[in-house]
């Protein structure tokens, strides 16, 4: 099976009340772990590449890694997606370079300018058989080159979505309902503590999501900043030399509820990085004499694979939907 667009994936996800996992990839082990889990769970998947990942690993290497995954996992549909494309030129380079989906993120621009930039990307992408995700509203937090202070974040305004989608022609829409980029999504002051003393973030604004869905019936919605920041891996990092206090993510039960509504794509990034980093830290503390990357990357890859499997089955609900 060749790389596909997300069009059919999203139609099935919307109708079926589940979401597709969009996992950020940076190297071979992460690509292998994600796609092996998806193959075994018979799940469609979106492999997405950020501007930072392209700078780190090189566009060509990343495309070829994903193409290798397509060859190794022919049973499952795979989308190659640009995450947070900052401008038309970056989106064009990815469209010309083999991506089947791109995101143009002009959400920091005024409404009219966001429409203008997004429409330009949509016109070029559609001429080349590629789909486009756009963003309306601004998420706080830090992810690669995306850096938004908390005071600059803004919820999506439902009264704007119909005009935006109509004028841009985008294929899916990322909205802001209280998620946040990175592993440090919320300050302790923004959270409450449960009976076990664990920080609990403020709930997502499902009222905003439901109003957007009413105004855009059947239209696929995307959630960014949706890593749950598994506390087992935060603990693993911290107990083996790391310092990640107060790293809090989005509760998985809220993500599952979003997937049951109109959210067809949920982005997951920090969780995988935490699994890799925690596993490697633990390995080196237990095996200080080791130096072969294959020895410490193998268990890291295995833990990422099991984490992805959990997301597919228990959070996204997309297992068995390939």
C-alpha cells in the first residue's frame, strides 16, 4: 500500500467515534515502534514531521524511513504529515517532497491573514493531491519551534469556524480547547491535586468543541498538545538522574471522550520522547559499562511500541480500524 491521505481515515473515524493517532517521528527507532504497534493492532496511523525534525534528521532521511515503514507494514494505511508548517514555502517543499498531508499553522496571525495564507497552501496542495490541516485558536506551550506563552493562548471562537473553513477550503481544523504543547503543559497553580496528591490539569473546554461540531457537522477536528505525559515515565526519568518536576499532561479519559465526538486526529509527541529518555536513563544507570547504541535503543523502542499500543487500544479507539 502506498502512502495515503487522511481523507478516508477521517470519514471512518468520524462515523465510528474514534480518532487516528498522529505521532511525531524523528528517527528510525520511533518510526519502527509506532508502525509495528499499528500493524499488530491493525490500526491506521499518521506519521508526522515537524520543522524541527526536518532540520534534525533531514527531509530525505525521514521520507525514506516512512517509505520503508510502508513496505514493512503494507496492511495498514499510513499518512505522512507535516506538523506545524510555518509558511507556504515549507508546506510546498513537503508537498513536492512526498508528503500526503500538510499543516499550515498561521494561527498566530490575524484572522484575515490566517485565511489568506491557508487558502494559498490549500490551492497548491489540492492541485497536487495533498490534504491540508489548518489551525484556528492558539495553544500555549513549547514544541520544537512552536513557542507560545500562556498569556498569548486563546480558545477557538466557534463563531469564526464556518467562515474560516469556507474561505480556506482546508480539509481538517485544529482547534484550541485547553490542550497545550510539550511535557510542561500547565503550571502547578493552574492545577488541583487529587486525593493521591497528583496534579490534575483544568478540564478541556468540551463546550467549545461541541459548538464547533454543531457549526461544522461531519468536519474532522484535530487536537494538538494532547500528550498525556505518563507519570510512570516522568518518575523513571527523575529516579535516574532527570529533573522533570510538575510535568503534567492531558488526562487520557478526556482524550477518549474527544475521540468519541468530532475529533478525528489526536497528536501525541511528548509521551514517546519521555518513554525513550526514561528507558535510556535507566539503562545507563543499570549498565554503566555499555556503549553500543543498539543495546540501549532496543529497549527504548520496545517501550515506545507498548505505549503506542496502549494509545491505540485504550485512548484513541482506532485498533482494528485499518
